[in-house]
C-alpha cells in the first residue's frame, strides 16, 4: 500500500465528476481503499437515477496513477463489454447489490477493458437496467495487468481458481422469472448470479448442471414462518436448522420468520432470535410482532427499522391474554409503521369473540379439535380483516393480511383493493389445499395435526382462495409453518384450547402450489415464480430446477440433488428486509387530499357574551 490512493481519489474527484451527479444526488467517495495498487484500478461510483435506472461512472487508472479514461454511464459501459470482462463487471455490480454498499475488489481482463475504453465504444447509447435496487454505492474494482489466462475470478490472478468460490453453470434450461421465460444458461459464482444468457463459456473449474428440458427458477421465499417459536406453553419442534433443511428439500431457499418480543421488549426478542438463527442453513429475514405498546416499544420499532433491517411488524388481533392487542394499540402501531415507512401486518381474527366462542364450545361439551374450528368461524376472521383494513385506511398506511383462510376475509381484501386501498393478502398453503374434514377425525392425534389459527375452513373456501390468488386479489403464498409433534399436540387432549396452534408447509409449499395452481392451469409458470418467490423480495440469488425439484441451489451451493440434502448448519445468512417504499407511493398525496377535504378548522369570530 502506498500513498497513491489519495492521488487516485483526488484525480477521481476532479475528473469523473459527471458520474457523481445523477438524480441530483452526489455520490460521495468514501472508503476507497486501494488494496492492490500497482497495475490498473477502476474506480466506480453509482447512484440510482430518478427513473429508477442505475447510473454509474468512474475512471480507469494505470499503475502510475495516470488517468486513462473516465466514463459517465455504466449502462453504456456495460453494454460495450463482452465475455469475461462483462461477466466480471456484472459480478461486481451484483455483488454490490448483494452486499450493499460494500467496496469490493475483483480481477478483470485488463486488456479488454483498456481496448474498450480506448476506442470509446463505451459511449454507445443504451437503454437497459443493470440491476434493480441499487441506491447509492461505491465500488472499487482492481485490475490485474494483462492476464493471459482469460476468465479470472476470485483472489488469485491469471487463472488459478480460488478455493472458496463455488462456480456453477446451469445449462440449457428454461429460465423463468416473474415476468418472462427463455431458454438460457445461468452462471453463478460464489452465491451470486453473474449472467443469464445463451451459450456461456466457462473453464474446467466450473460445475456444469444440464437443465435441458427443465425449468430453472428462483428458489422459493416463504414470507411467513415460525421456527423455534415459544408458543402456547411449548416450543415449535422445527428450529432454524431443521425447518430450513425441510425448506431446502422442497425448493424454498429463503424465509422470513417472526421475531416475538420477549416480555414486550423488541430488542430482547430480537437478540433471542439472532441466537436461535445461528444454526441457519439458508438465508432468512425477520418480521417482528408487536404485543404491547409504550414509549420504549415505539422507540425500539425505530431501531429495528433503522439498524436491524426489520421493516414489517405484525399485530395479533387474536390470542386473547397472550399476543393479542386491542384497537387502541393497533392504531398506535399503524401510525408508527406509517411514520417509519414500515409495513403493518395483521393476524386477523376477533380475539374477544373467539374467547366467547371457545367458552360456548366447552359449555356444549365440545372439547376435541373440531371445537377449535367451531369456536372461531369465518365471520370472526372476516370481521377482524375488515376492521384492520378500515383502521389502516383511516391511518392511510398499507396493510398486509397474513394467512387469509376464508372467503369472508378474502372478500374484505377484494373490496378494499377495488377501492384503491393498499392491502396485500397472503393465503397459506394449508388454506389453499386442505379443508376442515380432518378436524372431525375420530383419532385425536390425526385431528389435532390440523389445528391452526385461523382454522382450515370447510370445503369451498380453499377453492375460492385459489381463484383469488389466480386473479390477483391475493398476491403471494406463505406457509405459517409452525410445527408441533404429537406429544405437544396432546397437551390439548380434553381441551382443544390447549392444542398448540400450527401446521407445517415449508417443505411442501412449492410443490403444492405447483400442483394446485400451475398444473391445474389456474396460474402460469411465471406467476408461480411471482407468488412463491419474487413478490415478496425481488432477488435472484437462489435457483431451483423445478418440475419435480431436482437441484436446489442456495447461496451458490447445490444443496439438494439426487435425493440427497446437503444442508449445512450455520451456513445461512441474515438478509435485511428492504424498505417497502413502493407501497407508500401516493400516501402523502392522499394525506394532503384528506386534509384539504376537511374544510377545517373553520375560522370563527370570537364572541364575548
Ligand atoms: N397460525 C398458527 O396456528 N400458529 C402460528 C401462530 C400464528 O401465526 O398465529
Ligand atoms: Zn403465523
């Protein structure tokens, strides 16, 4: 390391200013540490332009810190590159998105870059988005000198493969995303998709998976799970390893779990879940439940959003006496979510009425699992859904309704969406494909397996939910995976109120949605990707070969192949949830319209009597 980094920085600031002014947001050059000064360096800075397209610029330096060339648009720059260099630059960009704000260092084929820069083809006109969700970032790419080995990725120069990188080429499959499908190769390096294009050439150190005749699609993202959850006097049998191993076996490669506060404390709850998640085998994120309200909770919500990457908060309108909150708290929570730009979520059942329903069943001598469903009928789900929607509308904040199980709740969502309100409805796989008949099974153990809240409904509800999913009234499918074994379920023998609520689904969700929705012709293959994966979180880091799942890739590693699951404890990664800004578009305008519609306060003369 020598003092040249400062000269480079100075030169960069002088010579490449155009690259730092997109969208009126100057890109600040921070942390530019040149680890490998000596050959060539590319400095790149980028920002998101107003129209959402990524802009990027920088300059290329040679070993003597002479300015070789600066450029102002990565789109142009990227389009002008080919082959190994293109892959390397794309890898850099995707890594920046993935690792957020990080400075990175990679090796490029310098010859090609210099050639492209010197013949100025970099300034060609282009109209392409390189990657979504890049906001402000700085990246640093260090070039090695003219390396003859061709493609060089990783730490070592000139072809020596770096041991820690996993490189996979999925060849010849039909690549499906949420909007279109095409036959293409997918090249993955170190957990990141570097390129999706035809006929990608790779070296011997790349593992090739033949996907001819198969679908290649993003791994599933389950937006609703409860792993290692302490609930109803026990703890779910699936923890962050066993639950995730099940998920990977079924083609789900990321999930979002609900942090439950510890005695109302969000920070203590968060710490506890960080510990629980240490054994993770795949990527995961967190929502958080809000179970009480005071100044500390309000302050801690802010900390969760700003420091911990938690951007969604769930309010339980059921479970009186434990997790349930009242309307007063719900309104406070909605207001806080709105002020933070966080997404409010509800478990929508009228907990007071459920309590009444439970008493009624016990008085009638109905103590078995069927009493669970009878005590909390669809009308109570519909009421709570409608109420939450109306209160969210009153506060003017977006709302996400978890586990929509009944026609009653679904119709409330349909009505609200039709009126333009921002309401998202999540069916879960159990509600889509099962009915309540098993709850009447004479065998307690069999019946108790199906106890969850809101309950799995009578035949007819599931079909209606499927139709709502296919027409867009409901948007994405979760599981509410919350598993208890038969010993735990037996806590409720003689009193259904004590049966721990929850069913499985993490492993089964992808296949069941495929069979129920795609094979039946209710949704397309691209819709499948949308409702099981991308609708929650637009990322493409994890791929499965779908149909019958044959290969699942998570974090760049093949974790499921030939009926063999290779889930590794503690290999998972925490993914911070992004701010859901798009959901808040137009909220300010509606607020302003509301205020002007009040025609108040009326100015009145003060009369003295
Ligand atoms: N759904 C369920 O029965 N158990 C998990 C907790 C919840 O989401 O209500
Ligand atoms: Zn849940």
